[in-house]
C-alpha cells in the first residue's frame, strides 16, 4: 500500500515536470513584455530595463528555465509581478477556500446524485425515471455561472436567506458555513446531475448481472440486493467519472468564485491572467497540476476501497 | 410413484412481451418431481429450459415476462399465488438454484464467506458468527481446500470449478427440498465437470434432495438423471426414465439429439447436425412445433399440435408426436 | 451488428449503414426530437436575425436605457439602451458560429489524430494518447483562459482555444474503433490490394467511427457553447460591444440588484440551446451505444 503510494507519486513527477515546462514556455511566448505591462506605456526605457533585471527577465532563457523549475519544485515560487507578495503565500491563503468548496460540492453531488441515480434505475422507464433523466440533463446543461446567478437571485437577493457576497464575514464557523452554502449548492447540483446519470446507467448494467440474479435466487431481500449487492459494483464507474469530472469542477469553481466574489484559486487566476502576472500564473499552474495528480491518486485509492480485484502493486 | 411428488408443475405457460405482444416461451408444461429424484430438462438453447426453472423460482423479470397460466405446487402451496415476501423466503431455503456461469454468478465485491453465510442469515435466525461457522462447514462439504483460510477471499481468487463449488455451497446451505441446476457444468473443463457432477450426485443423496438438472448435453444427463424430459420450442416433446429414453428414443427430435452426440464408436463424419433452427417464439408454427425440421412430417403435423401421450405398453414414457405416438400413423 | 460490420466491404455500404443508424436513432427517441426542433428554431432565428429585429444590437439609446419590455423593445433595453432582443438574436449567431466551427475543427483534427494513433499503433499511439490524456486531465476552462489570455480575445482565438480543449475526447473516441476495425479481414484485403493508408482510413474506417463521432459532436457542441459563454462572462472571451450571451450576463450582473432581467434573459437563451443540444446528443447516444437498450429474455 505504502509502496503503491510512493510509486504513484514518483510516476507523477514526469507529468509535473512536463506541465511545468509547458507553463514556462507558454508564459514566455505570451505577447507583450511583462515589464512593459507592469510599468505601463509611460515608463521610460531605463525603468523598464531595471525592472527586467530585477525580475530576471534579462538573463538567458535556459537560466530562467532552470531557476523556474528549481524554484517550482522547492516551493520557492517567487513573488507576484503585480503585488510583489510571495506567490506561495498568496496561493496558500486562498487554497483552503477552494478545497473546502470543491470538497463540499463533491459531497453534496454524491449525496444527492447516488440515491437519485439508484432510484431512477430501479424505476426504469417510469415517470420517476423520466423526470430524473430530464432533470439531470437540465442540471448539466447549466453553465456554472448561470446557475450561480440564479441561486444568488433567488436565495440571496429575493429571499435574503443567505449573504450575497461569500467573502468577508466575522470568520466564525457558522459564518463560514453560511458563506459556503450557495457556492457549494451551485457546484453540488451540477455535480449531482452528472453523478445521477452515471449512477443510473451503471446501476442498470449491474442489475442485469448474473450475480444479482444469484442474490435473488438466494432469497436476499430486494433492499439488500440494491444496497449491498448492486451499489458497490455500480459505484466503480461512478468513481471514474467523478475523477474525470475534476477538470470541469475546477473550471466551474472558477466561475462560482467570481459570481459569489469568493476568495479562491479562481479569482487568483483570472486576476493573474488579466494582469499578465507570470509568476503568479506559474505558481497556480503548479498548484492545479498538483491537485490533479493528487485527485487521480485518490481516485485510484477509492477503486481499491470499492473493488477487491484492484491490487496495489 | 406412490409417494406424492415434491414438486408438481401443471400447465405452466410463461410469456414474454415482444414488440407489445405476449408470446409463450414455455407452453403447457406438465411434470412432476419425486422425492430424491433427478429430472433432467434437455434441449437446445432457447427451448425454454431455463425459463421453466426461473418460473419455478419466481425470477422471471417482471418488466418483460410473466407466468401466464398453470400451477407450480410445492409443499402444499401454488407458487405463482405467493406474494414477493413469501416467495423470497422460499428461495434459497426450500428451493435453491445454481447457474451456468460460475465466473459471473458470484458477486465480485463480496467475500465468499459472506456470500455463503448470507443465505443462512436471511433464512435462519442465527448470529453472524454462527452463520460463518455454518458457511465454513458447508464449504468444507463441497470440498473447497483449506476452506477456513479462504472464507475471506473474493471470487476472483478462485478458479471456475471452485467458484461453482461455492455456488453449490450457497444453494445447499439451507438444505433445500429442490435444487434447480441450470447447466451447472457447461462452462467448466471436462475433468472439473466430472468432479462437480459427482459432487452434486453425492450431495443430493446425502441431503435427500430432488433436483432438476438442466442441460443441453445428453452425455452429462445420462450420468446424473433418473428421468429425462426433452424440450423443444417451449414444450416437453418426450419424457421417460433415463434408460428407457436412451434405449427407445421415440420423438424424431430426441432421435436427432441422440445422433448429434459425439461418440468414440463413430467417426466424426457421421456426426449429425439437425437441419434448420428453433422457430422464434413470436412465430411459432400452427401444428407440431418441430414439423418444419422433421423428416417424418405428415399433413396433420402442420395443422394440429400433437398431445403428450404415453407410448403403448408403458406408463412412464410419453411423447408428443402424431407419427410415433399418436393415432395418426 | 459486428458480424455485419465484418462483412461490409463496400465503401458505400459503411456510409449508408452509418446514416441509417443515425436516422433510426433519431426516430427512436422523443427527447432528441424535442432537442432537434428547438435547435432548428434557434438556428432559424439566428439566420433571420435582420428580419426579426428592428434595432441594431450595437445601437445605443441612452434615453431608453434599462427599459422594460415594450412594443418598441420586445425584451426591454440594457444599461446602454440597447435592444436586448436584438442582442440576444445576434448573440445566438456568434455562439452558434463559435461553437460549431470550434467543434468541427476539434472533430476533424481529433478524429485524424485518433485514427492515426489507432491505425499505426506502437510507440506513436502511445505518445499521442499520452499527450491527449494529459491535455484531457487539464481543466478545459483554465486551458481556454490561458490560450485566450495569451493570444488575445478575438473570435478566432476563442475558436482555437475551444477546439484545443475538445480535441482529446474526439481522438479517444476515434481511436478505439479504428484499432478493432483495422484487424478485420477486409482491411487486410485492402492492404493486399495496395490501397494507400489514407484511402483505407477515409473510405473504410471513417464510416465505422462516424456515428459515435457525431454523437460526441452534439454533446461537445453544448460544452463548447457553455465554455464560450463562460469565457465571455469572465471577460476573456469576445470583446464588447459585440453581443455575446456570456458578455450580456457579465454586463447584466453589474445591475443584478435592480435589473436582474438583464442577466436572466441571456441565461435562459444559453440554457435553452445547451439543453436542446444535450437532448439531441443524449438521444443519439442511447441508440448508438446499445449497451443499455437490449431487453433481457430467456
């Protein structure tokens, strides 16, 4: 088990290096001199040159590359070209908000999606099934920011149940939870739509398996056939989809953070992109890559938890 | 047959919905199963053998199929009349079933110890540890080597033959009256097949069970059955004690089946294949269902369906044929 | 079905069969019909935009700003006094255009990449598919954001960005059938007859993967339109004042407290289009992927 973990993490290193290289290359071929961008059009040539020297942009590319790679891997990500604050610190400041948001929304998605998918599969081609299928299709048709705006309109502006802006507050746990409800519901509902569909189709497949017939032939009550014999098998593809869904989830979290004005990686990256903050962008790419690697690892571990046929070698 | 039969099937008709219409996959089945008897249901795939077994078990998928008519009498009750709960309590306890595919018939995410003990948990009022001990005993009974160490193993850690033994253990855990074995050895290697057949016969004797053994393989049937019912297109076309049937196959279909068994005393050139195909259940012929493929066909065969009638001079050998058994010839 | 595939050497046979399959798929599914009709209406509205609108989408009437629906402005006006209906209709043109072109590009490039990887196999296959997997695992919105931020926000760059993120799934879906089809006898025969690789790929393999590619296309078209709207909403998509739905929501969002309608109207438009496309794709998939369709019998 431990060996498997170590091996998987080692495997992730080349991916990480490749992504970092791409990030470096992309950042350097972006049009516009960052020093120029930072100083603005009015700046003198000397001032820009001085800034270039300070940012290390005047050195040969390969030197910059190795410095960048070394820095990225040792956690020395430099400081923001715009604010001058340490990138790592900035990222670590907002990372908990994004993690909290995505984690809770995956949870919400699973808690709604799995039972709904099972229920739908058990009532295949009934009205219930039909409504669930159309509903989940509608759910995943929502661009995240559209649903976010709708939720904001209804629950924060019309009903005034929840705060309009998700940042700020007095920092207490209750306050933090209150600020999390709408963003997490937003991501959670869209996630639930995906999970419902996968659970339904995978459940239908499992219900047709020979071992389900065996369970019935043994006289196992229907409820136990569904929850003990079917669901665990049906969850295997669901885990795959949740893992693959991560990319969409990260994208959606960016949009959600913007609509609810919530601190997080999303707001950071949009800011970095519009302001050409290369160092910040590089740091964020490293973080995203790391998140993806860790999630893939978690997905694989979950497989092993569900499916005894998976061995860690 | 002085003793009352353990299981009595009368006029069983099971239908499936195809394109909005109900078609009989099994029609007017009649048979009885005596105590400690093995009845073999024989026929090509799709002839309704498995449907018959699933009808008895009450496992016909509700969305697509139904037991339309007939009685299945068991322990003084008519099974189609029972509700879901009563039927569930019967299944795995009084009537058990094993299936063709040992590789896919066990749940891949549950340990075999759990899967065997589970039967006992649902049908006997015993604790988890008692059930586990009993499961162990029955796994030893079906000769799983070092069963105690293997209780917590998963199905994928067992070979096909061993998995079928686990299936048998599950089926026998509650010592059922009737065991339905649906092609239990078909998916296994020949040597393993023989071992499993011997095991089944042995356990049947020991527990005093009755068994319905479903197979398309007459060779296997000859070794295990007391009585054989040959099925074709959802009907029994001939039934007789096993020796009698092999000595005097009467229905042209039975004859053809016999001729298609590979045997060491014949060359492969003589191996016989029945021409034509089983008609689909949505397009059954009017008269005798075998008529389109039959060499002895006469005018009446295509007009009227022949009844299952006893042959002259016997009370145990029946055939459904105008030419060989009825008065038409 | 696979038996039929194996004995279908005629080039037209494959294509005709693929088409028949698609038609059958459409007939079988009511939801996909709802989607098709809805999309047809949307496309018609987009095409007939000049006829259906009485205002230019860019025309500002500052005196009429933030007006409710009236005979003059069917859906009211935005904060610059522009006709919301006109902006919606012209926005549909841009959304559909960006979506269709980017997915068409992704479909073509992705299929070619997948077919080449599957057909030639070996190291090439390994490297290509590994690259596709890395690309696939990266959040597409972030990738799109990067590309647009890098190249500057223009319709062309937006199309490029969306196409780039949509290539891997098409490559994947084109690869698998190619691997299985190339082993079939008639492909061997073609090779023995001296047919060139491109010819075999286009004439004999493409028709086999076509139905699945098309299903993916309709599902990804929905995604593309969603991504375009998202990028425009973030402010890194099509530049204002060009009317886009995402951009309209962005502008409307600033007035969310007093004029919620400004963001609701384009939201509904996006939802209708994406939902309709998903209904089409979903219905098609049900039939093209028959795994869940077969009824079990005895």
